């Protein structure tokens, strides 16, 4: 791992995530791949449809600049869920 970088902070029920900002940071570190991580304040790590849509958008944006998306991990009180393990990456 090159760096862990917190990009966005949300509220109790959501966060605004901008693919452009993710791409900027990844390129600034000259990374060939990225692992995305976010938490669910509810404690339930089960991905929502919005999580799946965001993962798809971020993966597409990173792919345009030649960066692989290795995983998107959702963290909750009850553990973690890997979207790669679920076949969503």
C-alpha cells in the first residue's frame, strides 16, 4: 500500500463522493490500482444499491486513466463486506 487517504466525510445518512477527486488523488500518488473503503454508521455493512452504483462509477473513472479498482470494502460494526468477493468489482 502506498497511502491511505481519507477523501470525503458524510453525514448520518450519506456522503457526496466525486469520482474526479478520487482520480486526482490516485494519480497524484502514481498508483496503478486502488482499494476503496467506506463505513456504514448503521453498523450493517451490507452494500446498498447506491454503494454498488458508486462503485461502478468510480471503477469506470479510474479505468479511464489506467488504474485498476481492486476492491471496495464496506465496514460496519458487524464486520466488513468486500464487493470484490461478492463479484461486484
